[in-house]
């Protein structure tokens, strides 16, 4: 995942597309007059890749503190508040030492004694972090982050890994300083098919573009069930301790209990529809920020019901607000997105709120 970046792929494709468009205008006959050459501004907007030498990096800046705010709002629900992961994604941070930062080689990767390999252990270049976050995150809205937000998020991750101090402000001017402290900066392997050029035996880099894996497509007696590959393997679940104890009891993040001591759940007695919604609100952490009759951090549920009473589209509006989060409707404090909840559960909560938010 982290072994690409050398060629400016975006720039190459953009140039090729622009060239083809220009050539088509000169073609004899069939396509003459169709389309136009892409402008420099259009190519520049599309060409967003950042190389290890930081070519392609746009101006900007972001502090560790700013990164934490963006992280909590847009990243923690999938990756945990401190990059420690939750039940779905493997950890982004952890497994590196101060000696690794000095040498540029992550010793546990060499020794093979790490129970779980985090992203910061493997990635060799800051540009990879920046480029991937910029083009692919957050998962629900890729390319929606501003340049400054990407700088801030990278600064926050680097601080979690103790690569930069807590008061660090990452910019396009000092990003090379952070690169010089990356724990695995000297550990990148170029002897694989994604790296172009002559083989190392002939004085070049890479293996001439040959694949570095061998496999045969299954043609008969294939697996009928595919398991989700992003779940942590059992042997690695406790690599960073009990995840359930490392997450706050409010908000969208829920760490899986990896202590091995979780009690077998007992089937509860049937509840009424309102009681079920009330329990769902409590179990989901909603009641930590919202009272039934009065405001805590966010508005009381009775206040919400009163505000939207009589509006035909109230239920649809509130379902969307709960799922996507937002800010400003009830003050400056933002409502974090609750994308971890099922749509059916969100709708049940909204109906319960609009009916008076009382358990029966």
C-alpha cells in the first residue's frame, strides 16, 4: 500500500490527456472541431499527486492542535481518537521507537517481532501520508479536505508518533524536516514491480517492472465465502492493549473489547418500541450530550421536537443531521457525525425524539 510514489502519475496522465485532446483537434476529418485542449489551470487542479521530493506539494500549513480538531470531527470514527484503531481498521500509530527515528529503520520490522504492523512503522515518506489523505480521505467524502486541513492532519499523526513536538506547525517549507525524522525513511524497498527502471544487478533500481508476487487465479472449487479483510486478526487484537479501554465512552468511536474477559451477553427481555429507542440512545452515547428535557452539550430532545414540530420533512432532516453531523443550528459546538449507526437505528431515534422522548 505504501510502496508507490516515485513517478508523478497524476502529472503524466494529465499531460497525456491534454496532448490527446490537442492532437484530436488537428486530426484530419472525423473528430475535427470536437473538444478543446485542457487549460493549464484545469490540469493544475486535476494534478494533485505529491512525490517523495515534494514536487506537486501545494502551499499551506497546519498545527498539531488544528489537526486534532479535524481528526476528531472527520477521522476518529474509523481510526480511533489517537490512531489506535477500533474494531475495523488496523492501527495507524504505534510500534516505533526513538532509536528508529534516529536510524530511519524500524527495528521491529527487521526482527519480525511486532504483533501488529502499524502504518507509521511501514510508510517511508511523509509525502505518502499527505498524498493519500489528500486524495482518499475521509472515506465518505474523499478530496473534501482543504490543503491546510491535510497539513494539520499529517502534523497530528506525526506528533502521535513522537516525530514532531506538540507545538509543531507543518508547512510546505518545513515538511522536509519531518521527512528527516520518519522512523522507516531508510526502509523503503524498491525491488518490486511498481518501481520502474533497470534491475539492481545492472546498476539501476527496481526489478525492471516484474511482479513481486506469484499467484494463480482460482478456476474451480473456489472459496464461496469471503471474510472482511480489514478486521484485525485475532493474534493482533491485543497488540495495543484492550481497545475498549482506550476510547471515550461518548461520541461515535467504540473500541472492541480485546481483553478476552467480556461476558457472554444474556438475551434481554423484550422492550417496547419507545423503550428500545431510549436504550439505543443511552448505549450509543447520545445521552452524554443531550438531555431529554434540557440541554447538556447539545439541545434537549424536547427542544428539538418543539423546533421541528409540524414540519413535514422533519424526520428526513433530522436523520440526515444525525448521520452527517453539523454545526451552527444550536450554537458553535459541533455535532459529530454518527455514521457508525445503522440507518434504521437513526430513524428509530428520530421518531422517539419527535414523539416526546419518553421510555415506556
